[in-house]
C-alpha cells in the first residue's frame, strides 16, 4: 500500500498572523518600489516589443569569438548591436536595433551583418519586428494580464465568496507588479517569454491561494465559533506541508531551466524563480491575512449562537 509523502508529520503551530502587519508593510514597500522603478527606469524591452532584428547564427570553425564578432559588427554603423551566447559555444544571438527607414532598410542591415561575418557562420534564423507590431504586442500583453487577474478574481468569487476573490486578486496583482519591478531593477530583457512567465506566476500563485482558502472554508464550517485569527493560523499550518512540497518540486524544475535552458529561457526562469518565492509569500502573508479584515460570512455561526443563547421553548399543552 502506497503512503502519501509527508514532509511535516506533526502540524506546527506557527503564528503567521503575528507577522501579517510586517508582511503588509513589506508588500507595500515592494509594490510602491516596483511602480517607481517602472516609471523612472522603465523596462529593457526585447525585440518583441521595441522592434529590431534578431539573428541566430552558428560558427562553423569552432566556439564563437564574441569579442571579435562584436568588434566587427560595431564598425558597421548599425547602432546598438548586442551579441549573446545561445546554448552551445558555437551558437550566437545577434540583436540589431531598428534601422531608420522601412523594411528595405532593415534588410540592408541584415545584409551588412552577413557580409561582415562572411561564410564562416551558418544563419539559422532571422526575425524582424517593426515598432507597430511591438506596440501592439505590449498592448495585447497588458490586456491579457489584466483580464487574467479579473478572471482569477471571478473564479474565486464564484467558488467561495467575494471576500476571497478580493484577497486572491490583490495578492496576485502584488506578485505581478513585483515581478515587473524585478525586471526593471535588473534590466533583464523583457519579451514575450517573460510575459508568459508572468501569466504562469499568476496561475501558480492562485493555485496555492485556493488550496489555503479551501482549507479555511473547511475549518470555518467545522469550527463555527473559533476566533478568526486562530482559524487563519490553523489553516495555514495545516497546509504548510503541501506548500513546502510544491515549492521544492517547482523550484527544482525551474532551476534546471535556468542552469541548462540556455539564454532564451534565462528571463523566463528568473521570473519563475522570483514568482515561486513571492507567490508563496503572498499566499501566506497577504491573501489569507486580508480575510481577517474583510471577513467572509461564516454560515450558520450566527444562528447557532442565537439558538444557544435563547431559552428553550416548551411545546404548548392542548
């Protein structure tokens, strides 16, 4: 007979609510700081959003000499040119800033690169993204993120109560904003892969939150007169083993992507690692404690108290 994997055999008694005000303060600081960073410093938009040309090449004479290639391309007068090793030692990603002019000007820039590098490289793919397409992708990405947040709130509202929906949306919004702030701080390329990571973080965060909310609802039904602060602590401690297992297994998978996934997945992996940490934190110290202030209806508890306080009535004698 198979036994379930249990990390914590004895349910702990950690006072999460004793730290919830510190958690609120830290979350407010992170959120405001992320917004300020975004407004002041902005994001390092990749070619997906800013426009330009992306070329993937493979050197045929062994490992790529990035310094020599960079020196050669910088002398072409094409503006900002960046090179990055991509997976194997002989794979290189070349990013060209958008050239002044139309599509013909972009093609001329590509041909200049090919002429400078000569026949010692294999051109595996070339992608050109215009500024109009980039702006449309930014707008579509923002709309997708906002719709995802409202869809999450609506789902939790329908499954639980509106108070749970508010808590879930605020904690997920916190995770999204702080992830954007991290990318603004570190100036890591923000592209479509990163946007996919943000939407994945929202899904991960709400999954953990729903598990905790479900345990809270079950505890509310079982202990209808329990102090709400104690009830939240009890629910968080009872789901802690599951939280640790989820965080551990997900972190191992994302670390593998970060270490062995190459440059293309680096931004995605960094965003996911941050999302795992901040998503778990927000479930424990934002989503659950918020319900202490916007308390959901504890069905039956008020009627039970009135029934206990009311004197017993005798049936009338006919």
